[in-house]
C-alpha cells in the first residue's frame, strides 16, 4: 500500500467513519455512516486524496466533476493539484436541477463539448448519482471516460456503471474500512 493510500485510509477511519444508528439517503438503516468530506476537505489529507485520484484516472482526461455536493471537493482539489503538476484538468459541478436564471443549465464551472470527463463522487452507495451526472455530461456533448468514488459503501455501482458502458473505480471500499457492502 502506498504511503498516500495508507494516510488517507487512516484519516477516513479516524475522521470520516461513524458508528451508530443512521438512516441513509435510500431510507434504509445502517450501523455505520461515512462522511468522507471530513477527509476530502481536511488540509492534511487533500494532497494525498488528489494524488490517489490522479494516479487512477486516465492521463488523457480533460475535465473532472459530478453531482454537487458529493463531487465538488474531490473534483476541485484534484484539478488544483493537477495544475501544480503542469496537468490541465478543468473542474465543474452538475447542479441537481436546471438553473432558471443567468446562463441556465445544469453545468456550473469548466466543461466543454468534446471534453473527456471523469465523473466523481465522495461516497457512493448505489451509483445512481454517478449515473445521473454521467448522463448530464453526455448531454452537454462531453464523453465520460470513467467514474470514480473515494469510497464505495454499497458494492453495486460497478454493475450499474458497466450496464451503461462506463468504467467504475473506487479508491476505497466498505471492506477496506472494515464493513460489509450495503448494496441497495
């Protein structure tokens, strides 16, 4: 295991994983919850998280983003760190709804038709948010190269993405954190 991966895993376990009784977005109950933004947005782990993402995504990718809020931290820090390394990687967010004022639309940030995109999510349970963002990206005229999550807690995203012809990668899984998958 790389030093960066080990440090991020330790940070996730210390700061992001919570045990108790939680209701998930799906309405199901769980004995554990992960707020991976506690790791993604922490200054001491941002660089390591971005380096792990950059080491996983295709070198030819030109943009990174996904459904706001889950994708924002991961996308923005990765694009920023990429810039310090001389790699151009634009970042964007997909709004949950069409904006009815200004320029409108669902895309905020830097996404151009023809971009080769990595769609991101902080934590994925089922994979539906990733697929929603991928569809919006395709509708904007860009191509989805892959989707990536910091943590896959559900174990179903890979299958859903494969059915759409999209590669899915997770940097960490529920078993990596000491839990069973909680598929939907």
